[in-house]
């Protein structure tokens, strides 16, 4: 770890005042849980993938002298070639004035050689996360058998318990409304960053039922699985765990904090201007 990284991680000790209890029960990828303090998550990532290089992404915020971490990523020093096993992981964290915690983890895993048996991978995922909420979400209907699974989704509440699917009024089984809403959440989860969450909170909250459901309820683990040749194997796995509600609460607090700072600066400027003498005319 270079000196710049040490300084950034050291600075986090001042910002992060929470404990592992904040993440207890929430889903994880490689032991990095949603709600986990950023410093703990960074240590977990280094321990899980010790041969990878970790890069920190930061941003500048008002009234804070040093750059503030917003994400960190782990990747092999060399490109992952076909048939090689490897991992690329990105961890996104909330911004001040919140305690900085994980709100999203993205993992791209490449299996060695031709891949891993579908039955083996699906059994491992179910052992870790439990019975899935839905498969093949974007196709509009679940897979008819496990060999046809291309995507698999687990929904949770913010205590880490299995959560119900969204449904149209009076319906309990998955229908077009369910898959359309979940597809919106999954697509949004990939492209989301905290600036977009602030825009939603300021301008669009309460105006789109699908987006509103995502921001209120979507805490999930989603896996996209790439079929290999032979088709009994998977060659790659892309996993995303994230919490829209956690990201929204944090972004609303950050947005209010920045507005309060801007308003205070505006008042200071006005008061300073009032101290000037009358101009000579």
C-alpha cells in the first residue's frame, strides 16, 4: 500500500465511527456486506484477493480539506485471459456527513479453463443466499429448469431477511408488472451513482411507481451467469449486491448538508457585502 493510500485510509478512521453491527444480517459478496464500514470493507477485500491491486476513487466535498473516498476497486495486475481464473471487484460507499458504509458491491468472476458446472455454482449460490426470489427476470418469466438459468435474483429487507416480490394490486404471482419493476431496478443498479440518487430525491421522488419501489424496497443480490461451451458449464459470473434505500437515505443527507453549507456561505457573503461603505456616486 503506497503512502497516498495509507493517508486516505487513515483519514477514514475519523469519518467512520460505526461498527460491524451496522452490517449484521445484510447480504455480502466476498464477506463485504452492505452497511459495512468502509475501512472494514477495504480490509476484507484485500484479505479475500491478496494478489489483486486495490485502487481508491475519491471526490472533493465542501469544507473537507482532503479528498473523500467514494469507491475502491480490486483487479489483477495483468489482464485476465480466456481460461484464467480471476476477479474484478468494485465497492461503492456513502459520503459524509453520513458514516461511510458500503451501499453496493460489484464482482466479475472468471472461472478457470472451460468453466464450472452449472449445478455446482447454483448450489453454492443457494447455499449462501437461500432460495432465490426469481430467475431470468428480464426474459419476463422464470427459467423452466436450472439448466436454463441466465440470471438469478435474491430480494432482502434491510435486516437481511427474504423480501417479497413487487406485485400489482390483488396479484401475488410474478407477472409483467413484477418483472418490469425488477428489470428497472436491476438496470438502474448497474448505472447508479450517488449524484443520480440526489437528482432522484430532488426532482423525481414520488413521480414514477417503478423507480419509487426500487428506492424504497430494492435491497438485493443479482447474478448474471454466462454459459460456456459445453453448455453444462458457466464461464463467468457477474454479481451485484446493493441497497437502494441505503443509498437514498445517505444521498438525501449529503444533499441537505451541501445545501446547508451553500446557504451558510450565501448568508456570509450577504453580511460581508452589508459591511461595505456607501459608494461614492
